[in-house]
């Protein structure tokens, strides 16, 4: 199986607030499992469909302003339930991000790499 990712994924916990773009429901917070300049993976306590658009606010420890992005769920995986609640990992590909936020996401990746955080090239 050939790897399709073109960005290094950093395995680090970062707070992300997500909201479904096409629904009037509120936003929810979670902690990332990994992220890159092209996307992000995090756990959720609800089953979300592939293709669901999300508005994201990514809080990094290196900046006081969140990184804003719009993304789309490209995969989902059921994990073992915890205390009777289902948990899912979702992979989100960024579909829209301002140039300013793209640069900040790249800087965040470099900061974590300089700190010796684990990463995967594929």
C-alpha cells in the first residue's frame, strides 16, 4: 500500500475545537492524536460521516491565537468503548485555511520537531 501523505505527522496533544459546518449544533473540544500541515486526527464521542465538513480552531502552545481551518472527514475508525460510550478516531483533511494560518501551522510543526516530538513521514 502506497502512502499518500505529503506532510510529516506530529504525534502531539493539541487542543482542537470542532463544529460541523452544516449543522447548528454547538462546538466540542478534544485533544489531537496527531496533526500535520495537511490534516489532523482526533477522537470524538459521536459517529461522524465521511465527507462531513468541520470548522476547526486549533490551539497551539506556541501562540495565543488559535489556527482557524475548515476540513472534511476523510476516514473514521471505531475504537473500544469507554464507560459505555463509543469513541471514534477521525481523520480530517484541511480544505480551507488562510495563508496566515498555513504559515502558523508549518511553524507549529517545526516547533514540535525541534522539541524532539515523535513524527511519522507516512
